[in-house]
C-alpha cells in the first residue's frame, strides 16, 4: 500500500518520465516509430521498472490515471519531435487490459490528439494478446471506437497467449508484434526460425504489419530480413532512451 501511495505521489511530483525505443524499417534501416516505455525515478529507491509498478497500478484505478498521463505527455513530445525532425514518426503507446474497460479511454485518446495536434495515424496503441482474449466482444467494441478515431492498433507480445487466427481476424488490428521469446533463437535454431516464419506468413495473410521485438544482434536481423519481417525493435537497434538522447535537444 505504501508503494501505491508513492506511485500516486509520483504522478503529482513528476517522478514519472518516458523513455523511447526506436522501431526500424528492416528494408530501409530507417527509424519509423518509437515505443513509449514508462520509467519511475523514485527519490529514495532510484529507477523502478514498469515491470514492477505497472502490475501494482493495474490492481486499481491508478492505471487509468497513469495511462492518461502517458497518452497526454507522449503525444505532446512526439508531435513536437515530428516538427523538429520533419519526419512521419509513429508513436507506440502500451495500453493495459484495465484501460480497455475505462469508459473514458476513447475520449481521452481523442483529447490527447486534439490538444497536441498529433495526427491520428501517427499513434499506435499496443494491446497484449492476453488483454484482448479476456472479453473478446468488449475488446472488439472499444478497438473499433479507437480505430474510428484514425489511430492504428497493434497486438503486443504475440505468441505468449492462445489466440487463434480466427479470433484475431475479427479485431480491427493493423500491426502484430512478435514477442521477443520467439526472436531469441532464430539465428541458431531452424525450428525457432520456422516458427517466426509461420507467424509472419500468417500475419501477412491478414494484412498485418509485422514487428519483431527483442532483436539483439545482426544475425537475428539478417534472418528477419530473409523472412520478410517488416520492422524490428531491440537493443541491437537502440535501447529505450530519454528523448533528448534519441532525437537531440530541441532548441
Ligand atoms: O521498458 P520495460 O522492459 O522495463 O517495460 C516492462 C513492461 O512494462 C513491458 O511489458 C511494457 O509493455 C510495460 N510498459 C512500459 N510502459 C508502459 C506504459 O506506459 N503503460 C503500460 N500499460 N505498460 C507499460
Ligand atoms: O511488453 P513490451 O513489448 O511492451 O515491452 C517492451 C520491453 O522489452 C521493454 O521493457 C524493453 O526495455 C524491453 N526490450 C526492448 N528491446 C529488448 C531487447 O532487445 N532485449 C530484451 N531482453 N528486452 C528488450
Ligand atoms: Mn509494447
Ligand atoms: Na511486447
């Protein structure tokens, strides 16, 4: 409970900040998107990973406050960077399962876009496979409302859940992100590469853009290129970093 109160205070005290990790087009090598990854700089405990505090926030309504804060601040940052750099950079923001149940989610997204001037097509919302499979009818409805705003939708951590192609096809998704556990072995193991190959083929068959996560070396990237994967993300291509480090300082 102490940590929950600390987290509520952190929102007020601006202890939360966002790192951005590049997403690269495999063919051109260009950075086409960034994923926003939240960080907590705790005054006493140092940097705390979202893997620790997001699950805690998800136990209560706090996740909706944090989610709203992330949407508001990252759309502002990336709208500004798009102007600074003059490129059509896409912003990827993670949504928790619980945010899909928030009746104010769609209005919150719409408001962030309107306030910051970020074009809707420049925002992708990432939802995990498991979040989508909890209540498929409800998920389909909220995703459709989000899609109607003009934003794009990604299924995150794909392969860790148990969704079928038939279930995915009923959802208005644009992008599929292959979980990094599947990418790890692709340069050494033919079986691992075969699994990734089949995920890519399946996703392309239903017109999804495919992003491989957790790319840690050039050999993995070469395999993904051969398998016609569209985009890649991982420590080999860039670690999550503060915006000034990634984009340069804004004058
Ligand atoms: O960046 P890192 O590996 O520490 O992130 C750990 C987990 O936290 C990942 O699963 C990531 O999706 C999640 N995460 C990071 N930022 C956010 C956020 O703003 N909202 C939500 N819901 N999850 C996030
Ligand atoms: O669950 P999600 O895919 O949103 O989480 C992204 C998480 O993966 C972040 O915590 C980020 O720090 C982490 N990550 C990004 N690239 C790599 C990588 O190449 N290797 C590993 N091990 N983790 C990564
Ligand atoms: Mn993600
Ligand atoms: Na993921």
